[in-house]
């Protein structure tokens, strides 16, 4: 006997998602839309985000600094400085202990 698959999202729910995505900027939905859909559908936000991702209409939250700039990780700065200065991997590893602001200033000075 063949088991029937339980439908997690109805075609009506999928139509709502498509309609919202069509109206959204760039055709993508964000975490606020996922929260709203989760409440409307009686689902968890994680479930809705997964569905939106599978449908190709989810835009993950973009993290920025207080000034609105893109977040850069300290190890990326250390790697970049090591590349600029021609350091070995062992020497580069020690840079990761330095202050992030200091690394950024050194890179800016060397590139400027």
C-alpha cells in the first residue's frame, strides 16, 4: 500500500506567497513577511522561511554596522593585511588577535 504524502503548504498558501513576492521590492520577501505569513498560516517562522527559500523568494536579513556599512569580519581584515604585506600563514594568524579598527586603519593607510 502506497503512503500518501502530507501537504505542508496548500496551493492556496503558495498562491498567497507568490502574490506577496510579486508585489514585493525585487520580488523578494524578508523576515518580516515570513513572520506575518507564519502567523497567518499557523506555521513556525522557520518553516515559512524554508518554504520561501525553496520557492526562491526569500531574502535573508543583511547585517550592517551602526553607520550602515557592510559588516567585515576581523579575520577577513587580517587575511587582507597579510596578503598586502606578504606574510606567512603563521604570521597572519597572529594578526587576528589585533583590534579590528586598528587592522582597518592599517589597511587603509597601506592602500591609500
